[in-house]
């Protein structure tokens, strides 16, 4: 029974948010899409984003703001996106030593950053 639960968890396209102290990571994959973020030293680093057009960022970018909200950790980024209401949000990035603002699809980011509710527990074993 436990093995079935572990297999189900491994197959779901859930974001994996881990961390504590000064470091935090997120790894999300679904089909051919992938987003990997890491926050250290007060910055959110993009380790991977593919396809690039889906997320509007690329590996090596530093995410500084979501609209008017400063983000210093992955959880701040997720919170800012959760509270945004429009279909587009604007990320202030540092890319190649330059700051730039890019519009991104809020729904694509929310899908990757907001964990869906956990699956229902399995039914109890049938009694004989």
C-alpha cells in the first residue's frame, strides 16, 4: 500500500519546494516543461526554464520583483503570483548584468508554483 502511494506522488506534476534557513529550491516538471528555481542570499535564481517562451525567463536570470512586489525567496515569488489578478505579470529580472522587465503568462507560473491539493487517501482495505 505504501509503495502505491509513493508511486502516485512521484507521477504527479507537483512542484517540489524544499528549503530552510537561507536556501530554498523549487523543481517542477510536466511533459516537456521544466522550471527550476533557487533562492540564496536574498535572490531568486532561475536554474532552468523550458520552454523559455512558456515562462519568459531563462537559465541564469535573477528574479527581483513581481509587478510591484520585491521577491527574495521562492515562497515570496509564489505568494506574489497567487495574489496577482491579471493574465500577465511583469517580472523585473537581472540578466547579463542588466535589469529588464518582462511580461509573463501568470497562469503558466501559477501552475508551476502553486501546489494542487493532495490526492484523497486510498480507501481502507475491504474486510472479509
